[in-house]
């Protein structure tokens, strides 16, 4: 079994390489642009796709598939980004297989890839073994811990096939949101709908700065209220984090949110409702008003 890992994001690529090692001893990374920049991702081989300014990774789907088809069997891990998802879909067509989206684990069972993913809105885990020769998975950041000290890959070569674009970009409007790297954060203040107003975020930011952490949130804070960037929300459809400490403030603890934070080492919950589900999923619980507790905690920890 050969493994291929593909992402336009080099940090994610390192995590995918670590996950791919669970099923294959030989890992090839496919990168877009400078191969040397990804040399330490942990792959044995790197194939570079020369991405033009107006191009997209999906333009290389056929070329990448032709490369994968040189192996009798292959497991393909694609970073679950907007560009990655488009590429994964096309790859699955060329490889005549399905895409298994947002997996939460990948192992080998009798030499076959075996994966898990949460289903039914996070209430159940589905485990499947792949029987076909080729399989394509999309993987969020934070699922696999990037291997460290793997050394630089020296087998870097351009992909044989060429890009073939079915779409032409006519303009580009850069997103202006500041991305927070919650996956790398050691401490997080998690803000939920208990926060009454956007300006009160300053209170949570002060607590985050007192513990040298980052601010993350539940989905409604980012998706509905738009008080924080979408990249800040945690959960089964958001970022999956594993900090040493997470302080959940005004978060009810719905299963879809818990699915993104339950690998944290220590979970502290502050909620004024003592029957909130978050208290079943935390190490320390404080029943009370976050508007009273957060300033006191910040003062103590500063
Ligand atoms: C398919 C699907 C996928 C989803 N994916 C995600 C996901 O990835 N991530 C995610 O976060 N959500 C996700 N959701 C939404 C999820 O179901 C919940 O609606 C959401 O997590 C609730 O966010 P919340 O806890 O901030 O808000 P609420 O559930 O409204 O909870 C607010 C909490 O704040 C408390 N509170 C209020 N005032 C105070 C105060 N002054 N002091 C202390 N506590 C206070 C309340 O007691 C309450 O418990 C998904 C939903 C679906 C259907």
C-alpha cells in the first residue's frame, strides 16, 4: 500500500504525513509550488505541481491521479480545505472510488485502510474498512499530530503530467480576516452564546492574554453573529483542537461543539446554568455568571 498526502497548506501536510504512516510505510506528498518549503513535512518523496497565479490545485487532479494509478493500491489523504475538497472530488472520479470526508482516525486492519468519522451531527461514530484498491479521505487539521524531527526529504521532483484547467479565475478578492492558529494553541478561551455583545469579547481577550492563549468560539458566534472569523469556531464542522487548557465560557456544550474540544487536556467550564451539558464534559466546572467570573479569573491569573 502506498500513501499520498496532498495539501496547499504545509503545516497540514505534516499532519497528513503522520496519519498516512498509520497505513503505509511509503508516503508521497504532493505540493503546489515550492517543494523545498515542504521538505520537512515527513514524506519520503515530494511531487511538485507548478501552480500558476490564476490556477487551482484541482487543475492537477488528472496528473495526480495518473501518478497514483502507478501504484496497485493507494490511500490518498487530502487536506480538508476549500481547495482540497474540490481536488478530492475530482481525484475520486479519476480513481473510480468515493471520498470519505472529515475522518477522525485512520488505521490499518489486515493491511486495509480503516477509518472512523462522526456521523448524525456528532452523535455517533462510523467505522469502515476500505475494500477497494484506492481510497480518498479529507482530513481536518488537528486530527493527526505532525511528526517532528523527520529530517528533510531529498527526493523532490516535478509531477509528470500538466495542469488542465476547466475554470478560469477572472478576479481575486482576498479574505481580510485574521486567522488564528487554534490547532497550535496551548491555551484557549472558548466563547459561546452566553456572551451578550460583541464588545464584551474584550473581556474574553483579556482572559486569553492573561493565560497566554488564543480566543476561539462556538459556531453561532462565528457563523451567525460574525463576531469572530469562521476559522475561530471549534467543533465537528469547525477546528478540532487539543490544547493543554481550554476555558469554555457561556458555552452550553452541545455534542457538535464538544467533538472539537474533547481532546483538550484540561477543560474548565463557566456557565450560569448548572444543568448545561458542558458540565458533563469538563474537568472543572464553575456555575455562575461569566461576566462576574471572567474578570475575577483574569485578575487572579494576570
Ligand atoms: C450538523 C451540525 C453541525 C454543527 N457543528 C457545530 C460545530 O462544529 N461547532 C459548534 O460550536 N456548533 C456546531 N453546531 C451547533 C451546535 O449544535 C450548537 O447550536 C452550538 O454549539 C451552541 O453554541 P453555544 O454553546 O455558544 O450556544 P448555546 O447553546 O445557546 O449556549 C449558550 C450557553 O451560555 C450560557 N450562558 C448564558 N448567559 C451566561 C452568562 N452570563 N454566564 C455564563 N453562562 C451563560 C447558557 O446557560 C447556555 O448554556 C452544529 C449544529 C449542527 C446541526
